[in-house]
């Protein structure tokens, strides 16, 4: 898998986590059950944390790709 493909994959993973969090919030917007609302808050916290980790990896990947492109070509 190329660096570009890996970056795209990680970006899609982050988007999927965002959608998961939003769907959870939408499903319980009319609920008053504190247990259910607490579970949704935990889902949102989890997906936000995972998305942050994914973006750290995307940043590392971008820096690595930039560093490789700046390296002089032997010849």
C-alpha cells in the first residue's frame, strides 16, 4: 500500500468514526434515560479519541512523505 493510499484509508477511518458518533447522538436525541445518554457520551469520547490518534498517524505519514521528497536523489 502506498503512502497516499494509507493516508486516504486513515482519512476514511476518521470519517467513519465521525459518522458513528453523529448517528449515536441522533438516535438518542429524544431519550431521557441517563444510562443511554451516558453510553452515547462514552461513544462520542471514544470516537473522538480514536480520530485524534488516526490524525496523529496521518500527520506522521505526511511528514515522512515530505521528508522523503526533500531527500537528494543519489546519482
